[in-house]
């Protein structure tokens, strides 16, 4: 590699990680959305950041194929978020080839008002409900209910951040009535969590 090639390569790496991302290159980039730098973004056209969605520094977002990463309004993450929307599918009697035909792609959705702690990983198919909290260093592989607090690898619900009454009060101040989560849905989530907790004891 010539000196000029090395310089160009170095500039390319610097720009990829340290130049503020261009909102026009994203699938959607809402008002006051932000990504801290350095950041490693693969296929920003498949990244959808809604209003006031803010991602901390040193994050890696890999949106592969046509799969999307969607973070809705009012979400916040600490540093070190990792998002991977693909996984390798294995077949009986075959080695992994590393080619695209092995890949399985699934969207990752983060609903509104979510707080994600430091060094959290979101894997293909993860869906985080409105108002949830994801604890530091957790790995989310599936659905997390609204307003749940989830921790660990794989992330599991350890509690809900508020009572049902407090959630209803919170939503009444932020959302139109048609957008609010009905009480019976919240009660179902709480009951499912309690049932799982009892079974594990």
C-alpha cells in the first residue's frame, strides 16, 4: 500500500468513526435526534431515529440486509450501545459459509420513552416496549414489555418501574387517549410477570 493510499485509508477510518453523521443518509432522523461520536454505523439508511432519540458515544449499529433499527421519540442510551439486526442460520449437515444465504434478518424496535444503560446489546428481533428500562450490560434478544425493568444476559424482567396507577397518570400527561396503553393490557403484563416469578421460586 502506497503512502497516499495509507493516508486515504486513515482519513476514511477517521471520517467513519469521528465525523458527525449526516442526517440525510438515515432512513429517518427526527428533530433533536442525536448520535454521539465516535460511532460505527453500518447502513445508516436502515436506521430510523425519531424526535429526541439520543444515542451515546462509542456505539455500533449494524443494520444488515433490509432489516431496520427503529428508535422512537424520547429515548436515551448511554455509551456503548451495540445493535445487530442479523444472525447466522445453521443447517443440519452444513458448515457456516459466512455468505449472505446463511443470514437471518430481523428488525429491532425501541418504542418511545425508553432508557438504555451503558454497554447494552440489542440483537435481531428485539422489541423494547414503551417506557422500559434496560440495565447496564444487558443483552436483549426478544420482547420486553412496556414500563418493565430488564437486566441480564439474556435480559429478563425483574420489576416494573411504576405501579399501574402511576403509568396511567404518566401516559395521561404525554399521550392522547387513543395512544395510551389500556389498563387491562398493563394488568396482563403485570400478571404474566408475577406468574413467571412464582414459577421460578
